[in-house]
């Protein structure tokens, strides 16, 4: 009986299937972390404005006769812009000169009376009262002469205002009043505006935190931020303006409604490419972070505001680490905490691995490197996972 059972057991064992082979390790693509110096930039959106904007107004009343400039052109300081009808003011000047001559004649008569009465009063040939009256009339006539001279000066000045002269060199705008119109009645009529655009200002608003970072950068450069910061300007068509800028005046106080501080940047504008009112982006170098660690953006996973990367060690085991990321640099992300030089991170195959798994690590293909440089957080979009 036992022999039969043994034979049966051997027969059943010979019919059993062999165990299935273990699945091959999962393949992933890894890359070494990058370590290099990373510059930190501050990007600000702003608008250009004239370095000096001067409103040209009519300072006397009269009919506008001529306009002697081309609108939108460059004018030199002292150039004639407008002429106003001179005839009414010439008449006023003539009347003022006549009044001055009359006042001077009265003064001469009063002076003669005083000169004549003085020796006579000493001899008591005339009363002291008559001499005092003559002196009073002399003083009054002298005051009338002074008033007449002031009237002549004012009339001469007003006559000069009929020639409207450019007070500065710059770009003149369109005229707001055409020849033939009455100007200067009741108010100084605005005629046009001249803007000095070389150099030109670029006005931006910065937060208090960014302003403090700029000030620290200035302190590191010896305290003169105006000389130590080369500022790059990107125009509306994404072209980079060829001239570097510098830090200009800073507003006195923070705007309580916006919480920002106004800063003026100055750019040379020899070709008059920049005009007041243009928008652009200014980029300021704040600092350079030495030996920063960077990883591809597609290697970083985000879940509930926590970011992590998968690291493959020397024994090809996977370990997930929480990381703290900083700014973005092209297709890379600066890692402030969680990684060290020499680590290998997974860039492809993240969905197929778990913590502690053994994998087959293959080097990831190289990606093209952009040349835009470092920018603030959000300056570059994360690369999509393949």
C-alpha cells in the first residue's frame, strides 16, 4: 500500500508546473544633478517716460500766427516753435513808454521846484510848507517813474513771449492748437510738450522685499547702485535693447494703496528708438548663488504643495526625497534642500516605480540647453514628461 502511494506521489509531482520566472527590473532613465553658479535676476514690467517733460504754453493772450516746427521731430534748445500776434502788445509797450516819459517829465519839474525852493526857504523868501510840498511832489514823481519803468519792462517781457522758444532739446509732440486760434485768454494755453529722451527713463514699481534686495545688492557693490548694476531691457517685440541701464532716483515713500515703491531706471537712447509710453521688461542682477544644485523640471513631482524627486543609489535602489526648490533656470529647477552633488535622479519612468524598488538605470538623453539665462520663479515653463 505504501509503495502504491509513493508511486502516485511521484507521478503527481512530475505533472506539476515549474514556478514562473521573476519579472525583469523596471527600466528608468536617470541623470546626474547639475552643479553650477546660478545668477538671480529680478524682472520688472514698466513704462518709459521722458527724462524731462516740459509743457509749452502760451504766456500772453493773442492769436497764434505761425507754427515753425514739424510735429514729432527733434528740436534744439532755443528753436522757435510758435509766434503770436505782436501788434496789440507792441501798442501796449508804446503806451508804457509814453507814460514813462510823462512820469520822468513830472519828476524833472518836481526836482527843479525843490532845487529852487531850497535856497529861498533858507532866506525865508518862501515858507517851509511850500518846500515840503515840493519835496513830496518830487518823491511822488520818482515813484511814478519807477512804476512806469516796471510797466515798460512788463510790456517788453510780454512782447518777447510772442515768440515761443524751445526751453530744452528733445522730441516735440503734436501741436494742440493750430495757427489762427486765440490763445492765452484767462489761462496759459497748452500748445505742445517736449520730452528729453536721451537718456530716457523706465519707471517700475517694486515690492518692499524686492527693494530691500536691490539695496543689499547696492551695498555689496560699494553702495553706488547707480554705477554697479547693468540692467537689461526687453522691448514689446521680445528684442533686447542694446544699451544697458542703471538705477536712477527712487521714490520717497511706499505707495500705501499698492504697497510698491517707484523706481526710475535710466537708459541711453542715442538712436531715439525708445519713446515715452512704451512698455517693456527690465531685468536686474541681484545675486549669484555659487555651486547651486539643479535638476530637470520633469524630475520633480508635486503633490499637495510637496515636491519630491526619485533618487537611484549605487545599488540601483529607488528612494524618494522631499525637496525644496528655488528659481527656474531654462528647463532646470534649482534645489535648495534635499539633494547633494553626485545624486542621480529619475527623469523618465516615475509612474512605474516605488520607494525601495530595484531598477535598471539608464542615462537619459541630453536635452538642448537654452540661452535665456536664469530668471525669477515662473520665468520658464516646466518641460513636459515624455
